[in-house]
C-alpha cells in the first residue's frame, strides 16, 4: 500500500521523478553509507592509522552489489540498529575475499551518526545537482520566451485588474530574474550545507586523537563534500537551510505555473500549457482544455512547503547527540527534494512548450475601451494643467465610462479642459497600448544581458 504520492506506483511520477527517487531509494542510501566507510578507510590509510591493504580491501567491499538487501534489512530489524549490520557485513565481505584482518578496520573511529549524516549529505549533493540542472533548463526556456516576446504587448495587471500595458517578454524576464536568484541561492546553500560528518561518539575525535580533523578533511575531499570545522551532530541548521531553500525554489515554480493557469482562463486565453491530442480535460465535458500540469504543480509546491516546519523543529536537539532530529530529517529531506524537483521539472515542461497567444493579448488590451491608458493621458495633461487636476479629470471620465458604458475617448474630448490642450490625434496616440509599455523592452534586454 502506498502511503504517499511519491511511493505510489500510480501517482509517483506526478510527485517525483525517477532520477530523484533513485537518489533517495534504499539501495542508494546503503551505497552512500558504504561510500562513507570506504572514504574513511582511505583517509585513515593515508595518515598511517590503518594499513593501506585494509583500506584497499574495504574499498573493494563498498559495493551494494555484493550484499543481499533483504538480509541487511532483516539484520537492521533484529539489532534495532541501522549501521552495525552494515559494518558486520562489510567485515564479512572482507573475510570472504580473503582478508579477515581488513574487516577489523571497518568503521575505525566512527560513530553511527557520522555514517548516516554523511550518507544523507551525499544524497543531498546528488539532489542539488538535479535541481541545479533543472533551474538551468528553466532559465534557458525563459531566455527564449523573453527574446521572442520582448515587444509583444499585453495587459499588466495589479490586484487582478488590468493596470498598464507591459510586454510578455517583460513578464518572463521577471521570472528569469527570480530563477537566477534561486540558482544563486542553491549554490550558496550547497556550499554551507553539503558538509560531511566525522568526529566520533560525542564529536571530539577521542578514538583517533590529533589526526581526527585531518582524517575528516581527507575523507570529505574524497567524497566531494565540505569538511566541518567541528562536529555538527546536534547542529541541524544545514538541513534546515537545505529544506528552506528547496521549498523556496518550489515556490518560484508555483508562482510561474499559477500565472500560466490564470492567463489560460477562457475569458483571458493569453497562455496555455502544452497540449497534445489525447490529453483529456474532463470525463464529462469533452471541450475542456484544463491547465492540469499547472494545477498539479501548485499542489506539489504546497506539499514541499509542508516539509519546512519539521526542518525547523529538528533544530532543537539535546546535548551532544539526539536521535529524534535524525529520524525527522530522514523523512523531510527526501520528500522536499522529490517534491521540489518534480515541481521544477513540470515548470520546465510548461515553459518549454508554452502556447503564447499574442493576438489575444492584443485583443484584451482593448476590452476596457482605453481605460488601461488613463495614466498616459493623465501624465500628458498634467504637463499643462497640473497632475492633480489632470487626475481628477481623467478619474471622472473613467468612472463615467465604466459605470455608464460610455466611450472614454469621447468623454475626454467632450471636456473643454482637455480639448483646449490636446487634439484628437494626440489623444488617440496616447490611447495606443503598444506605445505605453514603458521600459519593458529595455528591461528585458538588461536581464538577458545579465545586467538586471
């Protein structure tokens, strides 16, 4: 029985991707533990703590293909311990390969949490790589859209209402700028969070002594992780930052797809998520072309956010080690990784195949009968009669046009205060939405050039 969307054979590809599930599957988890033990042995051999021959044999034994997964799981259940069965299995494998003595050096000077924390960080490292790759693809999609629609006018909206004209390229450039910040944020977080753990039972390197910090440095260098300055057995801020940044990235995906879904509404019809023949919107209404991917993505984003509170709660841990926090992070780290990358991949798909209906964007610019350009008229009038006076004149004309269904242009020209300082041709030019997109195109160019 599946207890989450990620586990469900029916729904898992909505909530996760095969690549991210593989990062956090049980075999991968055990392999990361083995990788840690092997790197530890190699580091200790370099410093003369254990024989080089033992490190070589331990490294050969650090391959999950050599072990029976079910046997390992059964031993974990029997011993009520996640690492002792693995250590014993590695030792047995060394003996099986003719070097019993090598097995005695497995896990030398380490404690269980050293292995489990470092193993989880190795999985986080792989997860960060997948998310980084997705962000780069999304940025490329945004660059393409922004270039293509640099000058495509559309209604800019505030508070759900038409406000002033913009270009669609400008809207996408705002997306792109945010995606780039998320990419930068991911890299900054990775530098702080992707740090391994090796310091022994209470973090003091008592079992190895003076060489302990150097073992940790060499070991982490081998694994491609940062080396800690001091034990972080109970300092969980790294996992918390990881979850928070992942959830923030998911939030950016939610905003982009919500915008697409909103602009896909029948009455607006300016954008549409990718649609191919055979995609069904409703079991009873054959005409429906629902923003299904955008809707699913918004739901996934909310689930990703739900992983953040446990991450903050796990920061409270007792003394020098506390298993409570460890249990929590084994759950929220894989979940927030899977959900975030799923939302990201769906957003990549949506932006990569997005239908942009520029003709409908232009049509919608005209549905208010010129009211969208009230600011342009006010500012021009203000040059001669003063801004506040111009605001009142345009406001009265706009409210009358809206409430009585009259023509905004005609109401303005019928006002002698307007007719005295502005010709009909000048007013018509001001009421052309394509001529009042401000610095939209310039800002697109700035973002595309990296100067934004």
